[in-house]
C-alpha cells in the first residue's frame, strides 16, 4: 500500500538483486517509491562496487537519470573483495551520490553493517579505511587475512563503516545539508550471503551460540531488516541520524549488555 513517507520519492538501492536489498526494493515499490536498483547483474544499473571504475559508473548512471531522495548502500557480503565492497564500495556510493541527494527536500542515506562489526579489529586496518587508503588497508589484510578480528576482514570492514557513519553524520556535509545518515547492523538473516552458516549443523550451532538472537529467531528474515532501512530512509525520519541500529533479534544486547551506559 502506498505510504506518504515513500510515495513519489526515488531511492537508489545497491545490492538490489538479492536478500536484504531485494526485500528493501520490494517494500519501497509497494509503498509507492521509484527504485533504481544496482547490483552485479539483474538490476537497473549493473556495476561492480568493489572497483573504482564500478563505483564511478554507478554515480554517472544515477546522475544521468535525474533527481534522487535516498541512497541505500546495502551491497556487500563475505565472499570476495571484503574491504573493497563492504567498506570502500559503500562509502564511495554514499559520498559519490551525496551531491545529488542534497537537492532533495528530505534526503536520507542508510548503509548496512553487521553484528560482525562488534568484534574488535586491527586499528591499523580501521585507520587505513577511515583515511580512504584502500591500498594500505588491503596490504594489512594481505599480511594478516584475519585483520585482527574474530570476524575477519569482513568484520573489520563493517566496524570501519560504523566509525565512518559516527564521524561524518553530524558534519555540515551531512546533517548540515539535511541528510540523515544511519547504519543498520543486521544479525543473521536468511539470505544467500548467510548460507555458509547453514551448510553444516556444527557451524549453525557455533554461530548461534556466539551471537544468540532471542527475539525473532535464528535466522531472521531479510524483510525485517528492510522495514527498519525503509523507515530510516523515509521522509518521516526527521530526527534520527548518526546511529548504528542493530536489527539482530537481540544479539547486540546479549553481547554488549549495558556497557555503554556505565
Ligand atoms: N545475511 C546476513 O545474515 C547478514 C548479516 C549481517 C549483515 N549482512 C549485510 O547485509 C547486506 C546484504 O546482504 P544479504 O544478506 O542480503 O546478501 P545477498 O548475497 O543476498 O545480497 C547481497 C547483494 O549484494 C550484491 N553485491 C555483492 N558484491 C557486490 C559488488 N561488488 N558490487 C555490486 N553488488 C554487489 C550481490 O550481488 C547481492 O545481490 C550486506 O551488506 C551484508 O554484509 C547480511
């Protein structure tokens, strides 16, 4: 059903061909939005966000289509180009499309992070990411593929993403330009990206034990994460920015408890 907070707005959704991105694109279309989907294939714009050329072609293609109101950087996962797609691709999507976003009356941006970001990671890798030094970040990961994180380079990429959101969201370029910028950190949801977890009972039990999801179940559904992304990206979000919001069935609160507030 059409909803006023989405109707008539145009959303760029990366990772639109599968999982959380596909669920988000479907919800937005159902609610009356125009969606420009981007993915490696099966999308309005086909671009490989793990490469500088792919990132530039996304920006050029979106620019050629006219005005946009929100950018949802959802593409990612744990297969290949872990830093390149999950950190550098996501940041390039958001910063590259920011000049188009500021022309909207209610511009919004959302990036998808993960509960994997809760694992501490090598500070040098994180710093190289935050400095925008892709070659240095990759060199650290080539030397130590774990990136000092229990969640590997994938966890490091998502952790750097959280820090990037916290740093830039309140600045004149984002909050000052009226753009809400938030991260949705997903728990384990049933998509192809998570299929390795269910390949064996042993792995499933190990992952669920390490990060239990007492609310909603293990795995959750991509639509449940998509609901939060849509709300944050809608015109109705007038006051929430710079947040890393966990849509994870309670995993983050199980793992972190009340530590932030001590
Ligand atoms: N599924 C989970 O349990 C889970 C948990 C935490 C975070 N996430 C995050 O959710 C987001 C969506 O993942 P998903 O679970 O829907 O997985 P998915 O594999 O179903 O979808 C990811 C999509 O991103 C696209 N993509 C990957 N690399 C790309 C690239 N270089 N350029 C362009 N597109 C690319 C893929 O083609 C795919 O369509 C990712 O950022 C992922 O890290 C997923």
